[in-house]
C-alpha cells in the first residue's frame, strides 16, 4: 500500500517535494492556504500590466531541470528559459554605472572602464568562487545538511579550509577587488539569499560563479510559468492539491506526526507530513502548544529571519531606455546600509533599490510604449508589534526620491498603476517569520551560515522545506530543498524498512 504524504503549503519548496515523492510512488496530497499555488512566486495584474510579485531573477536552472528529470520529464517541454544580457545594470550615487555581463571578455572590458587594476583580481575572484562552488557540489547541493557535522562527512580538512571558514563574504571580496563600486556590487550578490556580506560566511562568495559562470536567466512568459509547469507535472503524477485550504494544526500522537487538521475542522491522516511553512512559524502555529514546542522555538532563535521588503508594483505610462531588465540603484555607504538593516534593525536611510522590468524581455507584460516596474527595497523583518502601515508612505517617498535623484525624472507623474506589498502583507500572505523573503539569514557567528534541519527534531515523520531549511532561499535553493527533503524521507523509509525486515 502506498504511503501517504501531506504537504502543507504550495510554494516552490512544497511543490518540489510533492513532485519528488509522487515520482517515487508516494500518494501525495497538498494544501495551499491562498487562491493560487506558488507561495511568494506569484502574479498580479492590473490596467494591462502583469507583474511577477516574488522572485524575478532565475539562476542555476539546473535545479529545475533536475527536479523534472526526477519525475521523468524534460523541463524544456514545459518552460522556455533564456539568458538575460546584461545580467544587471547598476547605478551608483556618484554617477558610475556598471553592466554585469555573462560573457567574460565583455565583463573584463566593463571592469577595464571602471578600474583597470582590478581585471586580474576579478579573474582570481571568479576562480576562487568557482572552486568553492565545485566543493559544494559534493555536499551542499547533494544532501540535506543539518550542520557542520554533516558537512565534515563529505569533505576533507583541506576542502573545509578551502571554503575560507574564518572570513566573511566581504572580507573575501576585498582580498581580490580594490575598487569600491565593484566590491559593493559583488558583495550584494549575497542578497540573493537575503543576508549581509559583513555577517555571511565567505562560502557564499560562490554566488559570483553562479552569476558569471552559470548565468542569469528569465522564464519566457514570466516567472509564474515555473509554477504552472510544476502544477502540470502534479496533474500528470496524480497529486491531489487544494487551494484556499488552510491547515490549522499538525495532528500528533506520542511524538509522531499523524496528519493535519484544516480550517473547516476536517482531519486528514498521513504517514509523512511536510511543511512548506517556515520552521519557527510552523512550530508556533501548527504544532500543538507544549513545553517541548516552546523549547524547540527557543533553541532555534539563532536562525534569525532574512530581510523582508517593501515592494512597489508600478505600471509606468512611458518607457525608460536607460534601464535594463534588471537594475540596481546602490546606496552611497553599503557598510552603513547593512548596519542599519541587520544590526540596528531599521530601514536604511539610503537603501539599495532593485527595479525589475520584465516587459524589457516580454512585451506582453505591459501595454505598448509602457513598462511594468517591480521595485524592491530590502528592510528588516518585523519585530513583534511592528506595523508598516504607519510609515509605508514615508518610505515610499524615500524610494521614489532616490530614483528621481538617479535619473528617473518626475517618476511620480508617470505612475499609471500601483500596488504595494509591505512586510506585514508578506507575513500575512505566506506566514513567513517577520515577513521574511528568503527564510533564514546566513550569519557566520550565530549559525555558521547553516539553515534549520529539514527533519523535525520534535516530531517523528514531520519534515520541512523552503527558505528556512537547507540549502536556503531563492528559487534554485528552495527547488533543491524540496528534492533534498524528499531524499531524507526516502532515506528514513529505507532505514525503517531494513530495520523492520531484520
């Protein structure tokens, strides 16, 4: 008889685990609280404009290819993935602009224009980054790690030293790069996982190789087509899924997860429970209240939430030829910016601003002669009692004033459509810890850059996927988290079977 798996939440991590286990013959049922599958990877439209409301940059598409292969499918039959060039267009307060290019000679030409002395250092940095990435393919991308002990089983002492464990990402960047503009944009790659380069371990310097070596990609038709493709595979694998269905509790008996209760009171029993809700909120809201659950939450406090964000979806009545598909307007003082967000826990006075314009690559996303601007500014996660409605307008003005100062003249006069997401909205919609976007922040001192273990330490047969678990936040990482957690389930089942059989 097939074992029954219940997946709580239809974000990318939940969908990935559902596909992986259904492909292995499990009977999988998934419940999503919102009206559509996708979690943070979602869509919104209005006045002829279409927006991806969550992730807008795709790196490491091999994680999607691997997932579809597990299900006996070919990703290219479901999605068209294209490289984006330039990868990013970056703007600095002193008027310097730098395009990030996937073609190495072109990127070296760009560096030569800004800081000729950094050309050889950049090549050395990419080599350093690629070595760390290759080391991580032995462990980080292969299995679900719960800490340093797991990492040691896959690596020699020499390997571990090559990961530069004593350095932060910023320290690693400075070792190779002199120009402050180049330092700032290379350090900012760590925001793919919502962390600070001054706190994150140097192992995350591999993101430079991910960017320049593997490339930046776009999904034709929009990022939500990833969800549509996954949903099609769910249908083909006979996975049952229900939207607008909130799980209110994990049913447990004698320390074993036995099923879930949904908001209408129905109880659905299963052999394996997988939560796509972040680990700490899951323990706080889904697991029956007990001293053990409270102790588990207390133990996990070293895993602080990543940044949240203020998101402005703006339909503009004109085009901006000076902008590319992906644009970053950097802060004048990155050290101060990260200090204010990560240490002082307050929005930066001068934030770095991202503008994604998918209509640059896909004309169907905006009416002719117009553009859809997805504007994201990272802010600290919510503290208890925080309410962004009190200063949403004030910070919107900070963002728009900075953009006007950097060349987007009279931007307010050209807004035809507008929708805003605050940290409160992100927390309410997705249940994330403090409205976190990327799950858990990587901090060298407090958690060593590791994430919360995917196998519950509290309840047997309860597992977790998503940005709060290994390997972390962002589309490729949460796609991988679903697969690696599925591997944990298979490993535990195999062990149980062999124990029973003996």
